[in-house]
């Protein structure tokens, strides 16, 4: 019996990577970070995602290595659970059910039975007060255990984990809230509170704290950009602090190096500052990191450090302040004005990225491919500054052309606007600027689309733009053959309007023969060859919000939504209204590979999804409350291979995957598979292989695997050599229990001899007997006996060659054979002592 498929809304690629501090593994080979509901394990060498640890049902708020076992990881979440993982194998070991939403977690090496957590007193993540409590870890066996023994430590602490830190060897805890710094000593059971100059000023507000790993020293960051080092705080009246200042904005995070010789700080300047020996005069900088530094982490061995940034990326940096690798997630700005698009060439998701950029994001690998600089101006990070923005973008059906619109609205209603058309360059594998048009419309551009063309059709590319100036314009590609040079540019071919109404939407039919343009409350249909007005539709009140044609067998239908909440379907053959429904649709998205259309409606505090075909007003699928708030935009991404879905209700997902962006800029999708299943085995295996250390065993086995791979590709199967596997030494080492194995001095000569080339086809018993006899012989053999033995081997070599044919590698030289015999006679009894 086939299990019933369940359609669920999941956070897909692009979850927030910089929401909390990332941590390194003990050997700095892996970087672990929270990403939405999951924990991701990255290779620091290849940037590849090796594992996705899934099990939480809400946002993961942080991760930390288990101080008792560095191969294990703690993760905590707003679902009220703490989970212990074996992050190397991606296995969940234990779940502690606390029952409170967890905002921070601190575990100490010397405290195995208890940890510290920050929880909300009212169990509400939006409002305080927040408390620091000690949580007793139960020893009850089982994978899921209740942990509800909490002891209050501090009340009225900050929600941010950056504002609380544990001191040297866990002797005290430091918490900063507002303009006060609180230090609680566990053994003395005393509580001290400090403030800058004994005053409470907004400029002195604490933003983060860090404790020195070797000394009693506290570093605090402040909203005015100053860093203070506090000492002698075990006496309330004798405390001192020194001030260091470089940041012009608030200090976002602080971190000491492993030995405490340097302090690292970061802020909105996108510059990592390293303060040596706590001196204002000794500082080094790593500038131009791209965006605000949110978090700083240091690896346990001190080899690496990493910074988490506001544009959803993590930069791994060497200890000498040289950038090693960058893990870039889906960059999400304050708004996605260009909407969601799909690059027809790479099937990558395209949307607004850094200010003035378009980002191309691979959904299969969950990583950013590249950024395309559209505005080509330096962005100034200053609040309130009116800067040019990318507001519209569109691809043609083949991915050969990209159209963008950027604009800046001045304070005196002066509009600055540019439309750019980009041609795809095969050599550069990117888009290059072809044409720039100043002020394509007299007012803001509201919509733009390319005419759908087939590669076999000899039709010039066509672009249509609609604007608030009451016009829609048709732009054609012109080819000018001037002698040997060929100039390709875009120019305006036609301008249309309808009673001076504002043009709000435009779209082409599937075959490109018709163009639909909405003017306020009226929909007009135009012939795309002669640009003649064919018909108009005006049935229900309200301004047209969305417009799209049906696909395939439903291409005779035209659909539109209004701001009054109506969804209308018109029949283009009869020019009549086919049906209408009141759903308050805010997003209308057709699937280019099927007749299905998705309408996202909003009511109260949630959004609903309706899947239907224009020929059938009855929905195929309804999914209620897909997210909180409104959906901003959505897109269908074609699959490389059709998905095998058994349920008829979810067949609309077989050809394409549906993605949508929520009000909080989270990328969501519908799926019947888990993210771990969507992580392809080939990419995981590639990432694991590239992260192997260069040990002698790797050189031996890795070379063997590479030879087998090359032989398979060339069609020649490698010759199997099973001499070593037939050796009794190998069998003893692999199959005998460790506690009954002979000493290493006995096994080592047998093992080494099994790796050597035998003089003839002898049985394994004879080989073992020869090794035992040779181990009893004297080590001082004469040179004459050695020469005689070499001559004997030379005489028997042709026989061995005849027997093994091509299985034996080329013959060793006399010097190499002497060294091997000497190595065979060495005494390895010292290994048994170890």
C-alpha cells in the first residue's frame, strides 16, 4: 500500500544564514550554521553543503558544539526543544523538550549536568521580559526527554545572545541590557551592576559583550561605536574600563581570539577590525566585506574566523585576515520590486539582490551563482539618502535578452529613469549592456514583457512597456549592417494608448499573436503584427491588478484580477465573460508548461493558494494558510525531469515547482520531499571527497579510485590485483577482534611482506612461513649472499611474468630491492609498547 502523499509548505533554499553565530568544528574543516528550520553543515574548503540537519518545527535560533564531545552539536529553536546531533553523519542523538521558546543557549565544559538558556517569561517571542535560567539536563534514557527543571539566574536580560556571555571557566555570567552591565558570580552568589560614568545615556547603550578566555576582562560594544574593556569588576567600587573607538556606527558584535591576544569587532561599515593587546594604537583592518557585519565567530584551533553579514552571507577568513571562502545565501533587501523571475538558460531564480543588482540563485544547490550590476553606481550606505533603484526586469523566452528599468524619484517630483537592454554573451557567460534608453516613459514604468517566440521562428525580438503616462510602447530590435560592422540596437516602433488612462499591466499570448494591455479598469487586446485594437473588456468595477493568458489547451482564455477582489476569466473567441469569483487575489501566476494557474488570495492575517484551469472554474487544489501575511510575488520553475506524484490532487507540481516570497521575504515552496532528499547524492559525495585531508592513505586510495574512474571513462576495465586481500596479515587485522590480536611486532612484518611483489606464485602459507623464518635470521648478511639472492630473483623473474602476464608492475632495481629487504628485517617490537 502506497503511503498517502502530504503536501506541505517548506522553507526552501535561501533561508537566513546570518541570523545567529556560526560555529566551526574542532578541526576547522566544517562550518555549522542555522538556516531557517534546519542546521546546515558546510565544508570550509569547498563551500559545499554536506548535511542538512532537520528536525525542528520552528526557526533555529543558534548552534553550539558540545563541550563534552566535539563531534556533537547542540541546536535550539523557537519550537521549545534542544537537539543534540552527530553532525558528521547527520544523525539526531537526543531531543530535550523544554517547553519554552529558546533564544540563546550556553554550555560549559566543566558543567555536564546543566546548561544556561534565555527564555521569555511569558513565552512570547515578540515581547519580554526575558530571563536567563539554568536548565538541568536529565539522564533519562530515550531519544526524546522532558527537561523542565529551570532555575532563574537573571531577570530582565536582552533577547539577543550577543548581549550575554559566560566568563573565564564559567565563574561568572555577564549580561548587558540598555545602559547597564550586570555581572553575576556563581560561587560568591553576588550580583554587580555597572554603567558608563554612572549615567544612563542612549549613546552608552550596550549592543554586545564578550569575555576574555584567559583573564577576567569583559569587552562591551556600544551604540555610539565605542568599545570598552572592563577590569576589576569583582569589586563594585574598584572597577575600571578603557575605551577604544573606530566605528562610526554601533558595534554589532565582538569576539576574542582563542588565546585572547586580539579582539575582533564589526559593524555597519562592513569592515572587520582586529585590536591587538587591547590597545587603540594596534589595530588592523579587513575592509570592503560588502554589508553590515552581524556576527563574528572564531574556530577552536584559531586557524579561521568567520563573519555573518546582513546580505545573508558568511565569509570565512584566515587568521591573517585574508579571505578564504564566501558562502552566499539568497540576498534579500528591503524590497523585491522586480519580482521573481527564472533565467531560461540556467533555471536559476532571479530577483533583486544587493542594491542596484540582480542576483542569480541556484535553487538546486542553494547557492548564489553571481550578481549582475545593473545600476553600475557605488551604493552609499546612508539612511534617508535617495538613491537610484532597480524596479523592473524581464527575460525573453530564450534567455538571450534581459530588460531592466531603474529609477530615482526626486524630492521635487523630478523623475530620473533609465531602461537598459542586456544581451547574453556566450564567451563571458553573462549579460552585457547593449542599449540604454533615457526616460522611456514620461512617468513610472508599471509593467514590461517580451513577446513569446520560438527559436525556429524568424521573428525579431519585441519588448512592450506600460507606464503611468497613459501609453504602452513597443520596442523592436534593429540590425544595421554597416559594411563589415553590424550594429544591433533597440528602438521604439509603436506607441499605443486608450483614452489617456494609465497603463497598468501588459502580457503576450502564448503564441505571441495577441497583446493584452490594461488601462485602469479596462482590458484591451491588440494584434501584435499590425498593432490594431481588436476588442476591450470591462465587466466588473475596480482597477486591473494582474493580467495573464491561458496556456496550451486554455490559450483562448484571458484572466485578470481587480483591486476590489474579483478574478475574471474572458473567452477570446466569443469576447464574453466566462466566469468570475471574488477571492481578493493578490498574485496570479500561470505555469508555462501546463494549463494550471495559481491564484494567491489574502484574507485576515493569512494567505491561501488556489490552483485551477481557466476552462474549469472548480479549483484543482486549495491550500489554506500557506503563510502569515501577504505573498509578495511567485513564480513557476520548470523541472529538469517530471516529478513522479501519485496523488491526482498534486499533479500540478509534476512539471514545475512553485515558489513564493512571503511578507517577511522568506522563500517558500510546496513539496512532498524533505530538503535532505533534495540534496543530491552526487553533490554530497563530491563535497565529501574534496574535503578529504591529504594523508598517505588518501593518496593511496584516492589514486586508486581516480584510476578506476579514468579506466571506466576510457572503456578499459582496470585489472584487479587481490594479492594484498589474500594476505593472512590483512585478514588478521580486519577480522580478528582487537583484544585478541597478536602484538604489532608480529603482524607488521607479515603485513609489509604482503605488500611486496612475490618471486613466484606461492601460497599464502608459504609466504607467512618465509616471513617467520626470515625474522629469526641474523640481520648481518653478507653482500655476497645478497647479490646471490638478487641474481636468483632475476633468473626467476621471467617465470613470474609468464604466470601473471600484465598483472605485475615493472621490476624493481637492485637498490630498491635491498632497501625493501632491509625494511622487512627491521624490528617493530617498539610498537607493542605503545
